[in-house]
């Protein structure tokens, strides 16, 4: 895939509990614009949020139309961005 102009930087903060396996589920804690904002979000999480937290940087969003065609974009991860 060819390099695209950089879009807005996004980091997903995911609670994976004890760990995640293929086909498993994770909880999206939030989506922020920087690694430092992600770390601050994790620091402020309540004491009941235990387990592993993953911070993943969005590199690309791929839309499948159908499986044979992949379209790379810089769309936001949020379903309904503010």
C-alpha cells in the first residue's frame, strides 16, 4: 500500500483483562490524541479496573468492500466523532 498523508493521530486505550485471544473481546476505555494523554487516562482509572491495558496507535483504517477490495483511509476510529 502506498504511503498516505498523515491524518489526525489517535491512540486506543484497551482493557484486555488477563489477556486476549483471537476472536476474543476487549473493552475500549477511550481514544485519545497522544501517548501522554493515554497514560493520564490509565492513571485516572478506578481501582476496579485491573488487568492489562493496551495503548495502540492507529496507523490506518481499512474498509473491506467486499473482501477482495481493501481501501486504506485515515478515517477516525470513533463511530460518531464529536
